[in-house]
């Protein structure tokens, strides 16, 4: 999934497991019912028409894994813990 997001590509995944949950909750693409080929086809066609709606979400989510963003969050956590 991260490889697809690196190139700003939304994904189509089954609605099971952690990847399905992350895709659905973070608007990183579309999900379909596991092992349902007809639904998979519909979702792929839908993705062709709605592709650009997901790009801002994929960019934001992917950037959250950047070294810079991780260090910003760690700095913020240290700042918060300083006052506890």
C-alpha cells in the first residue's frame, strides 16, 4: 500500500484486515467484499471515475510516514511529556 501511495496512487483492496480498515478510514481508495469478483469489478470501474478524489488523502497519509513528520511528532510528544 505504501508503494502505491508513494506514487500518489489510490488502491482497491478487500474490506478485511488492517489494510482494508486503513484504506476505508483514511480514504486511500476503495474496498470491496472479499472474494466477491462482481463487486471487485464494480469498484475498479468506480475507481476509474473517482480516482482524483483520493489523491489528496493518499498524499497526506503517505507524508505522515516521512522522517520529518515522525520527528515532528516525537518533538511534540517530548514537549507534552515535559509538562507532566
